[in-house]
């Protein structure tokens, strides 16, 4: 079953993130994997671990919203105002809008390259499953609270777009660290 064009775009963005993460992991040594840049930023390992923590935190919110969805309403695939703002500031390059991540989303400990990539790919698979489950639902009406800040709410379509942009941002960041 094919996805609507709007969700197919998000699917391609998630798949592209998997390819970029795979290439990144294959292109760094174990030493480079853990090396922090001189500016105090995150290592390649920390960037991907942060994505794993984020995706793991979002999945229950996404599943719960999909569970509330109804297939008898027309599908609306539009960023709401909060989603649009978060999407815009999340897009790379990462230096445009810097912010500290919320507690629980900072990578305190990182695993080896293989384990981290395996976790990333598993979480991407779950996100893709949820994206397919959401097809046909009115994603504009299904609201979620951000796991980063429960007072911030946006629609489920915005959530998918924000997650894809967030992945691009931190993969871009990791690629910059590798290049140094």
C-alpha cells in the first residue's frame, strides 16, 4: 500500500537518515566515533545516541495519537504554527539556533558504533511503521505534547516533519565533527 505523497516524503527523509547514519558510522574509526570537537560539542557517537534517545521518547506519543485517530475524516497533512516554527529552527545547519537539550536527552553514555547504529535502525523502522499506520488519519487534528516540554503541543504531521528535520540536524552536526 502506497503512502500519501506528504507522508511518502517523510518516509524518504527517514530512509535518507538511515543511509547517512550508516555511511557516517562506516567512515569513522572507533577513536573518531568518540572524539568531541574542540568547541565543546558532541562527538559523532553522542549525536546519534541523542537521536536514539529522542526517537525512543517520541514513539509512545506517536502511537498514542495514532490510536486516537479516526479513518472516517479527510486526511490533512499540514504543519501547524508551532510545528512550523519548531521545524524551521530544527533544520540544519545546527549553528543557526543553538539550544541546550532537555535533561534525559543528553547522551550520558554511548555504545560502540555497531550497537548504536543497530538501535538507530530499529527505531527508524518503528517510526516508519507508525508513519504507515498514520496514513489516512487526520494528522492535523491529532495533537501530541512534546517529550522535551509537555506544554508544547503540535499536530502529528508536524511531529513527523520535526523528527525528520531533527535527524538531519544532528547527522549534519556529526558529519561536521567527522570532517574536522
